[in-house]
C-alpha cells in the first residue's frame, strides 16, 4: 500500500519507538581497542595526529587494559614499538620483546580480557616494510618464516588470538603450521585478509614509526579498486586455516565488507583505521560536526554492513555512550 495508508514516519515518532524497531544495534561486545606499547616506564604519550590516543609503556598499558575491561569491552589488539629496529625485524619474535612482555602483563592483570596481537614486521624493521628485503624488494617466501616465528612467540606469551596483517601470500598457512606444530592448535587466527593499500594509514604510521623508508606497500597490499580480488584473498585465507577475517580500512570498503558477509559464514572484523578516526576528531575539534554522534554513526554503518567485530580507537568513548 502507498501513502496515505502507509506512513513510514509512524514508527519514528519517539525515541522509544525508534529503539523498538531498530535493525542494527551497536554493542560493547562488538568493539576491539587498538593499543600501542613502547619501552620505558610510566609512559602515556599522546599521539598528535590521533587525538585521545596514546603510546603506553607496559606498566601504564596494564592500567589501560583495566579501564577497557571495566568499560565492558571484551578485547584489545596490541602493536609493539621496540626501542631498536633492524632490517630483519628481530624484535618481532624476541622472547622478551615489547609485545611479548605486554601480553604477559595484561593477561596477568586481566585474564578475561581477550588479547589479540598484530603479527607483522613493519613496526620492527628499520626500513618500515612488512617483510624481509632481498635485492631491494619485499621477498614473500623468506618473510613467511619470520611471520610464523612472530606468531609463535605471541602464542607462547599468552595471546588469545594472533592477527597477521602483512599481506604476504601464504602467511596464514605458515602461521597455522607453526602454531599447530608447537601445541597451539586451539589458538585462533584473525587474518587481515582484505587489507588495502590505503591513504588512511598515515596517523598509525606516525604512532608506530612504521612509514616505509623507500617505495610503498602497493606491491603487497591490495589495490583499492579491486573487490572481487578481496573476496578471493579471503577465501584463500580460510582455506589456509584462518578462523576469522578482516577488512581494512572499514568505511571506504563497506561494499567489500557487505559482499564478504554474504559470501562467508565466519566472523568478520573491520578496522576503523587511524585516518578515519583522525578525520572525525579533527572535524569535531573545529565544531564542524557533532563528534560523538558522527563516531557512533560511523561504527553503526560498519556493523550494518556486516562486521561482527570493529577495531576502533574510539572504543572507550563509544562504549561510554552505549546503553
């Protein structure tokens, strides 16, 4: 039936009615907070390009983890920034590496908080690339051994989930073999399966000191115009042993996320990345938008497109506003 018999505004008349018929609900259980951990003590250093986001030393990271748990957020993902970097990213799989110590400390203080670890070399290499360099190029197969060793070291430290973000071919299979071969058959892999070579990563690279020192990452991260290729990447990662899949960034790739939701019956994550976060914060600081509403609207859009998990730097502030 059409107007005037049908009036779509009838169920929008009050806040109560709108809540009753709401199709998509954002929950604290959907949120994962990314955290940066650095060497030192009593460090809580603001990141200029990401208002409200900080680098933490292990001791202050524990306090932040307690705040996350107290806010009802179920998980964090850790990014380590070592004091020393080298060509092979040696700190990535060091037994006493920054992430390894951070995992142990957080799990000791908050055993029920899910700790996800980013598995990549870019934060640990002096050249800023996500793999091993040979003859001036990022070499795929030699990088797999380093990535598998890194994931295994995180597992031994007590990580609940490992999340490879490097975009090397075959990394999920290499990590799965390594984990299974050392008694970690039950440890899930959350694969950054569709990670695009995006312009939205700038503030993260400032935070982690991971800007490539030569070239760029377009030779291994995905070309932004390609959606069918993203689905193929995701399918391959599932075949290699991934337990959950991620689309990164989130908002510019909601179409990819929606298609993945239709295609795959596995948990899907989306990363609301640093540039997406920083743009909203910058506009809000200038009074151009209502920052709180805009941030929540962005995350609802990601959830509506099909995400089960949303990695966002706004997790704590958004959680505080949820009923």
